[in-house]
C-alpha cells in the first residue's frame, strides 16, 4: 500500500504506470486496485528489502517520495480474521484499517485516551489500527496524520471493503 498516491490531486500516478514500475523492478503477478495506491505483487525478496527498493524505485520513476507499507497475503488474512470491531452489528462500510509501517512503542499507544474520540472507536493491534467511524471517515479526527503524529510511525488507511478485496486478490 502506497501512502498518499492519487489523494487530493497530488502524487498522481496512473495504475498502468504503477503496474509497469513494479514489473520493471522485478516483481511478478502485479495487479492494482482502485486509484489509491494498492498493489498486489509477488516478490522473491524479503519484505524489508522489498519495501526499501520499492520506495527508491518509485521515487526514481515518478520523482516524488512515497512511503510503502507492505503486508503479505497471510498477514492480510489474519488482519481480516481478527478485526475486533466487526462484532456488535457495526456496518462494514464504517470500518477501516490503518496500516502502520512499524509497530509503535507501547508507551505511545497507552498514552491515547480512546474515549476522547467517541463515537469513533479504534484498537491498535501490532502494526494495525482497526477503526469504526459511524459518522464516516471524512468526519473523524482519527486519520493518517493523527496516527503518524501520535504513534510516531508512517500510516495509511484503507476501507474494510478494500482490505477484504485486496485479500481476495492476493489469495
């Protein structure tokens, strides 16, 4: 998942160009999903090396730095299976996952008073933040910038529908 691609008219990259860039970097079975920087691909290199190489490759190719947050298909399956906010009749359209580039310090997570944001809810679990925004993601204070500032790590958010679609594509 690419942070900030085709959002608000900045960092515009066509999906065809993005697929070509990933293929040219040596990845196979490259697919994209919607215009917001979701790329499914196979790599024979570790996730850490792949992340750094993709960030460099995208900057070289498109001229702007883009943060990359990687998850394997197995990890996506675990994320989908373990969402603590899917229970209780919450509408799937109001669920999101914020993917973190690394695990935040426990002290930073503990310092956040989740009650401050009600009716929005969130749970930080490792490198994911599960969100429920009953009034819509566009009306919450729980956005990427908030989590990046509060937790001290790069963050990118996807709708629950996007998460489950990416899982299906990766399977």
